[in-house]
C-alpha cells in the first residue's frame, strides 16, 4: 500500500480527511498528520510517505515551503496541495515547486478519490518502469562490456595517462573520481568437470548474487579481468576504503562458504592508493597475492595480512626445512590448466618462495630443475600434445643446467610460457569450433524464451563463465546484447510485414512479458512498437 501523510492547520478538516476517507479501500495507508509544516517535516523525514497532502496557507511553515523541501529531499514523493484560494499565483508557484495536484476547498470525497487513484496509477507505472530498467541493466551485465574490460586492461597496465583515464572513463559514463582506491581480484569456478544441471544453476545463482552486490553499490566498479577472474575497483574516502573492502570480502565469503562442496573461490586484495596513476602498483600487489591460490589452495582470502605469517616463514627456509608438499608438481600442472600468461612471474615468485634459501644448493637446484621439467611435460601430455610438438621448443628455449638461482627463475618462466602458448593454441582452435557451435545454436533458438547463457554453454560443452568471456571478446558485445538485438530485429520485421499484435510478437521473439518487450523496444529504437509500425507503414 502507498503511504499518505496529511498537513492541515484546521483540525475539523484534518480530522475529517483522516477519519472519513476509506484510505485502505483506495489502496493507501494513512501514516500520520500534523497541524503545520514545521511540525510535519521531521515526521515526513522519518516516515517517508509516498503521497503528501498539505494545505497551502499555514502558520510557521506554509505548504509551498514544505513542498519545496520535501521535493528536494524526497523527489519521488507525490504532493497534493489543498487551498481555499483560487489564486493563479499560488497555482503557478505550486507548479514551479513540482506539486502534482492543486485542489480547492471544500474537498469532496469523489474529487480526492479521483486524484488519489490517478496518482496511484502513475506511481505504479513508475515502479514498473524502474523494475524494467533494473531488469534491463541486470540482463545487459554492464561489467561484461568489452570496452570496460579493455579500459581497465590499459589502466592496470599503466598504458594511460591520468588525463586519458578521465577522458576514457567519461566516454564510458564511468564515475571514477575518488580520494582513494583499492583493487579486489576474485575467481569463482565449479569444482566438478561436468556438473549437473542443478549444480550449474546453483553456481550461476550464487555468482549473480555476488555480481549484483557490486553492481548495486556505487563505491564498487565490477569488471571482467580475464576468462577466469574478475576485478573490483573500490573507491571512496580514505577512512572508508578498508571498511568497504571488508564488506565486499564478507559478501563473497558468506555466499561461497555455503556452496564450498561444489564451488571454488579465491579473492585477493591490493593496497590502498591515493592516485589513479598508482593503480598499476595496486594491481601488481593484488595479482601477486592472487598467484598464491595455486600454492595455498586452502587459503581463500589472499591479502598482506592473511599471507604475512606464511611469507615470513619462507624467508628462513634452507634445504632441510623445505616442505616438499609445497613443491608438488600438481601445483604447476594446476597453474598451467587455470592460470594466465600474465600471472607467470607472480606464480614463479610464489612457488620458488616456498623453497627459500634451499636454491643456494647446486644439487637442490638440479632437483627443482628436473621437477619443473617433469611437471610441464606431464601437463602437455595430459592435454594430448605429441612429443614432437614440444620437444624442440623446450630444448631450444631453456638452458640445459641451472648454474644459479637466476637460471632457475628464467628456466621456470620459459617452460611455463612454452606450455601456455601450446595450451592456448589448442584452446583457441577448440574454442573457435565451440564458439561457432554456440553462435549457430543462438541463431536457431534466439526467439525461445528459455534461451540463456547457461543453456547455450551446456549445449556446446563450455562453462558459462568461459562462454561469456569469449563471447564479449569475439563479438564486442555481451551474450544478452546479441540475443536482444536479434529479437528486436525480428520484431521489427513482424511489425512491418504482419498485423500481429504487440503481445503476439513479444511471445514470438522470446518475451513472455509484453510490457517488458515494449520497454526494451523503446530503449533500443527510441519508440514503442505501435509507433514504429505506424511510422514504417
């Protein structure tokens, strides 16, 4: 029910309106009243009514002054002015303030009912439009926009000057100005190789809940970082940043812990910086911590604080204290399976950090050298790469023996780069075939209401995250943008060449809600379906 507040200095009129109008029958709830504007204002601020009915002439604070303050603080509140003065100047001032209705005393029940029902309909339409706008924005998943991804790639790589950052942010309508910044990097993934439909749907719901939290809070800017991970720019006043980061961490932790049996997750946090130009350093720190997800798979939140004890412990290690479980070749194979080329230096640093001073021993360096080679070769064979395809590259690109700690580092980086290039070559070939199948499936089924990213991913053997990422990268638009454009193009043809109603066309192009179809059509075409048909005919 819509809430109504009344301000009237004449007690007889106030009591009559309060007690003799069947508010609930009209769909309203009477929440309070006051004798003048001064007494009413604190109550209005507390109750936040949907409709304010106020007399225009009152002592202490008149109705126009009250209306002006209310419109400034609560622009969505509808205002009805009641007055005993048929004066054009009062009416003109009321229009300037933004009053919705101007009623002359004496007020009849029928007249007030008509005004209330009219306002109720307008508020309902506004709420509906707001709901459609929220649904539309959620569907378009603004964080998936490829221009946004490219923008943050350039910012975090230090490729833009501060002036260029502001210019490109303005083109993207991105509110990026703040006193301080921090970065969060997180990854969400399904633990099963072939999850059931139920588990996949649950994963997607949890993922959407995490995304929507960041999308609905202006202090966060969510963007896709790469195929497997997302970034969140945290912005605000210096004293707020730590609290906002903790709030984001708690949200991810709370949602993921309940699904830990089927869902894997990691999140890393950089260090607060005061300038946009310092975001690359913040990113390097966060990315360095993020690499430890392969070394410490049981540690889900990776920050300076959560890693401090572990990193200090590694500093003092000699050969006798090396934890060989932390040198498990499976760590390397897992990184080659899930990591990115840009993460190689950080992963090598964190992996070799496990060994500490043990690398000062030539014999132990030989063991590490052999361990790396076996892990890389085993990974390549696990993805069915023939020995002839990698043998020459490995033999030519790396030294035959490690004479120093620097040699081990360069050897490790080189081996991982070779393995990832081969992996990416295979993945790109397979990915092109899968992507072609995905496009064919969409082009055949785009007009079906049940079509979704998850469904297309399932039909083409991809994870929804992977499909979403490669779709925006290949098409320069999101999955939903592509599907929506195809639906609207078909709707335009049906409007031009058939006599089907808007509701029939909505169902035929995949929308069960004809009103939402009209909203989307207007959003993309600048007119509603009926206006489009009339113009084209």
